[in-house]
């Protein structure tokens, strides 16, 4: 009977109930849309950035983070990487050998970063061959290199020219070599464009005399949402007795802390806006629940006089508020879900300067939406939390309700 | 089975310079099966007295003993249970739950006692039939006249089979015909089932029907007569 009573009580003030539920629904749709877009953008940015720099996860020698030295390397063997390959969530694995050297051509020289990669694998991951503006992309068995456009201009080099790389190799050996330029690649980020030299991994291993070793294994997951789990799996797999204290498993947040901080700050801003929105709607909900309580003081008094215990009376008000919230959540999800799903599969396409800037970075100019059950669950939990918060004062009033005062004429007598 | 008050007193604003003595040192005894009218001018303390012997208000001093139980000493939960099982209330403005039908209003108080749905339904129908509303079971209060609503309130008050029914000016909002019909019903129930009815009223039509009249003035009993 209490459920029936609570449900029917909702419709005593039909307009008020509908308006409150709609306000809740609107807040839910807006924040769901906003959060989905925000998280979608972060995921997209993380994936895009990962492709051109650190990757999502890297396996490094435990000392490499501090030393960045050619001395701290990992095996480049199948046996070493086999545990990672066996993981379902791992989509691709790229070996990289990274070190610094002095590049010289004619009377000019410059400190550069040399990246030894498996060209085909790297291209499949980041489509780097699309960024070649002159010449051709390198192959695994080439003895040539690919250099950044900024660097080529600084050293006055063109395709077919040669440059000298000079640096320190593994175990203090001298790393020196003369390499032909097979292609010039343009990176939108100047720090890469002015610094980077790509060469096939075997060639870089010869240059730095590392043998079958790499400075990092870059690991990409099928879904960004599986990152955390994959990270945990990798940490477990590479903490065996044999590899203990040798392998450091790092994610993009660890590898690119500036970006992680930027995202965290942006996310905090978004969440603040969301709570602000819910705060405004919360006042509406609070007013409705409070009015529903105060205007029925006498009725509550009569119910208690005829035998309804206080706990059930409190339960009745909780039920009524829950119904309003559920109504709001249901309407909100009914409107919000198709919207988010639609934009997930048909992302908003950016135009103008923003689009050009993104294209320049090699990113697709879209605003993708993330479709994750947690985003929906979060919104439902926020609405329920809001409802509980709004209920506190009305419930306290009922808990303190004096029967005689209530029967005399309600809250106004207090 | 009786209601016994001893040195019953109720003072509002007790700790201020202007205390209001609603009921002063009242000794009263009401036996099972009585049909009592408590009359007096507005503010004489009639409602306060009914509230105290109905377990709604707490006396400032004195005791209310019903069937040997000092209800003033009962805790909140026990008092609610005692009220639910022993005392029925009829209010001047009917005070039915507006979203429930006549039948559901009567069933509701029985369900609070823990009766089965079937029991509640059967008794509610019988009671509503007794008060002449057998054809109006599924109407919500706003679709009923004032007299009909007060009859539903009577059925609701009687639903838990209480031993006492406190009626606070039950005919104040009713016309002559409805008042007469309502009094007939209550009188019949009093005679047939032995339920004690205690009214607060200044309606001469009610006073005329009562078998005992208690006159209250300025919080004090000034007359107690049988008729």
C-alpha cells in the first residue's frame, strides 16, 4: 500500500512532478553528453599522441627512466616479448631503440634523437609514411635514414645527401656511421621536426653496437579502456623471478606526465561544470521534496495518529523522492542514450582552423564520443546521491515532527 | 475497560511568563460503551483533553490510564501501536488520504495492524456498507460529499476494531441531514458493537444525542451529566 500511496502522491501535483523529473533528465542528458564528449576527446588525444611519441605502454629497462642511457636496454628476443604477445588485449608490439647522437653534414652539426624502428610495424601504427614530404619511406633492410624537415633545413640536406651520426654506443663503444637520406618527413610538432632521425632497427642496433637489444617495447591495446587491465597483466607477467627488478612497465601517463596533467585539469573543469549543473537542478529537486513534505504535515499527523510508525512515514517520503529521481533518470537515459550512441558512431566533424590544426597534427578532425557503461552508471549514481542529499532536511523535519503541531495545522505552526 | 485520568494537566508555554493552562487538574472516568459529548466554547480545552486521552498529546502532569496501562509512560513506538489497536480518530475536516479510494482509506489503517489483504478488504467493505457507502467504494474523497467523506472517516476509525473513538467536532462541516445520518450510524455502532465514542463539540444536535455530557470551561470540568 505504501508503494501505491507514494506513486499516487507523486501525481497530486502532476506539473510539479513532471517539471522536476524533466529538470533531472535534462541535467543527466547534458552532463552525459558533455562527459562522453570529454572522455571521447581524451581517449582520442591519448591514442593520437601515443602513436607519434610514447605509445600507450612501454616496457623499459628499470634504470632507463632515470638514465635515458644506451646502457639500460631490454632483450629484443621473441622469448622476452612472448608473455605480452599472449595477452588478448594487446593489439600490437613495436620494438624501438632510442638514443642521442651528434648529426653532422658539411660544416654544420646538431644534437639529434635517433629512433631505430621496424618501419612496416611503425607505419601500420602511426601511418608515418604519409608524413614523408620528400623521397621515400624506409624499409627494414635499408641502410638509409629518414630525417625531420626542420633538421634537414638546418643541416641543408636533401634526399640522397649523406649525414654523419656520431655518439656513444653500448658499453662505451663509439657509435659512428655515414648514412644516406632516403626521405624527409614533416612532423607538426617542431621539437620532433628539428630533432628526429628514423632508421631501421637493425641499422640502429649496428650503429650503437647493442646487438639484439632495444630501449623500449611499445605496446598498444585494442581498447583504451583495457589499458589499466593490460598494464596490471604486464606488470604481473614481467615480475617473475627472472625478470624481477629488470623491467619497468610504464603507461602513457607516466611517459608523458605533462599531457596527463593537462587532461586531469581539463577533466576537473568538466566535472566541476557537471556538478554545478546538478547543483542548480538539485535546488529544484530539494524544493519539490521539501514542499511535498511541508504541505502535508497535517496529513502526516493524521497518518501517525491512525497508526503509521515514523519509520514508515520516512520510507514513504524516500519512496516518493526515489520515484521522481527514477523518472528523471529513465527519461534522461531514454533521451541521452540514443544521442550518445549516435554521436559515437557519427562523431561531430570539426571545420575551419581547428580542423586544419588537427589535420596538421595528423589527427582526424572530429569530436568523438566515448560509449562506456561507467559514464552512464556515474550519472545514475550522481542523481541518486543528489536525491539523498535533498532528502536529508525533509527527513529530519519528519523525524522531528510533533504530532500535535502537525494535527493543528502543519509546518507553519512550528 | 475504562479511561481514567488523574490530576491531568496540560500547560502550554510552561516556562514563559505567560503559561496557558489548557486543562487543569482533571479527574475523569469514562467507561466502555459510553457515548460522551465533551462540550464547551472554543479554547476551553476540549481538543487538548481528547488528544491527551487519545495518546496524541503528552500531559504536563497527571496520568491517563486505559485498561490499566498508563499511556503517558509509553515510548513513541509503543504508543503508536497502542493508539493503532485501541483508539480510532475522526477529525473535523475528515482528513482522508486524498489519493486513496474510500475502500483503500479504510484498508490502509487495517494493513498497518498487519492484517492480510483479504481480511482488510472484507472488513473495509462491511464497514463501508454499514455506513451506507457500499456503492461508493472506489471513489476518491474529492468525488464524495462532505457527509460521505465523514462516513468514510467513521469506517476508517472503526476498521482496526478500536475500543474508543475520539471524534473532534465531527459534524462541524456537515449540514443537518448529514449530521443526523452520521449520528445515527455512530449511535448504532455504539449500541451494536459497544464502541465508546467521545466527541468534542459545541453542536447542540450532537449534545442532544449523547448519553453523557461533560461541560468544559477554561480547562476545567464544570458539569458532568447523564441524559
